[in-house]
C-alpha cells in the first residue's frame, strides 16, 4: 500500500512509500528540482518584467515590446490583454520612445511604471483611464534612464537611475523629489525590506548588493555592502523579499537564485532558477522568476 502525497504545481502528484527511507524534506527537494523547468503560462514566454496585484492579476511587458504593458489573470487558461500602450500617452523625447522598465502595483491597484525611454515615474489607474507623471526631473534636470522602482512606507517611492548613479526618493503627495544615496551607486533592481526600513539594491556592474538604511528625514545616506560578488564576477539582477524577511537575489544569466538572511548577513541557500533570473517577485507564498524563455515559480511557505 502506498501513501499518497500530493504537491500541487497546477498539476501532478508524487507517491511516497510509507517505509521509504527518504525524508519528506528530501521528497520536497526532488519535487522542487522537478519544477525548475515548469513555466506558469505560455503567454509569459517573452516576459521582460512582471508585477502582481492583490486581486490576482499579473501585469507584464515583453522583450522587444516594452512600450506596451499587458495584463492577465494568473492561471493556465488566461489570455493577455493590453493594459496600456505608452506611445498613446507619452511623446518621444530626442527620438526615444517610451518604455516600461520597472513595474509595481500599489495598495490601491494602481500600476506604477519606471518609464526608461523618456525618464519618468508614471502611475496609471486600474481602469487605464488616467495616467499621472509623478516625477521626471530633479533640481531642474530631466531624469536619464530609470530602471526599477520600489514602494516604501507612507508616500515614499524610490526609482533607480544607474546612468546617473542615483536612487531618487519621491513623495508625490508632497511634490518632493530628492536623492537617497550619498555615494555613487549604479544600481538597477531595487526592493524594500518587509519592515520598510531598508532599501536593497543590485549593482551588477560592481557585482554587489548594497543596502540603504532609509532615514526618516529626507536626507541622503551612504550604502553598505551586503554581498560582494566581485571575486566571482557574478552580476546580481532581480531582488525580492519573502514573507519571512529573507532576501532572494537573482543572478541573471548565471541562472541561479541565492537566498540571504539580511539581519545576519549570511547566505542560506542556492538553487537553480531554470533560466535567466533577471526579475524576481514574491506573491502569495511563491517566488516568481522572469527572464530567458518565460516565468517560473517556486513555493516558499
């Protein structure tokens, strides 16, 4: 007689003999390895960036078509639809077309976009009828390319601009645009710790992950290095925290995700991401990894 253990990843069960010498942890590890090549929806095979709303929608852009943001329900049978085509709202600047580089969804379901082509932080209502430019310049100078954005506590928003070696801190309700970093950092991917007190940033050119302790006062602060990959040349790309406060770092074309304890400053785990790990998002007990030929998800309860 066999005991039945079902591990759901849209479909599939595994059978574990009652007298098996394998522990449940070993079985789960084998199941995780089996999931590495499973993709959540064929329509996301070219996804360049992804973001999730609390009502189960995934918003995404596609490689080579970053001017359009699409959306769909998060299941196998959903069909994508166009959410917004940025050229219909944003005019080119110096012959550069608008491109959605970073995506996040706020608590009100509004879509935040780091628009890299013309250098803007945008916010679109859930019905796609109103687009706001929350910030596009600092101290009289227009933003250069912006790469990613993060939602902080209260009214705080953060945008990374690696070409200008700047992380901007923006409070739309106050009309405030300032700078978070006191040192030069060419960071790309950014995320906020679960307690809202730290901003973590990936700096691929320097092969490191840095941390900013976000000050209550609107003043710049220096970063400190959490992980230095420079001896190996690895380039961190995507970042995401899970519900336990552990930091997941995607290593791009190296096709790895590494897990760190931010408080203890140590690495806990390394696993194969199944393809390029460029963008990471954590949503409802799953880590989603975008890059390469599609989006994969891994259970982390």
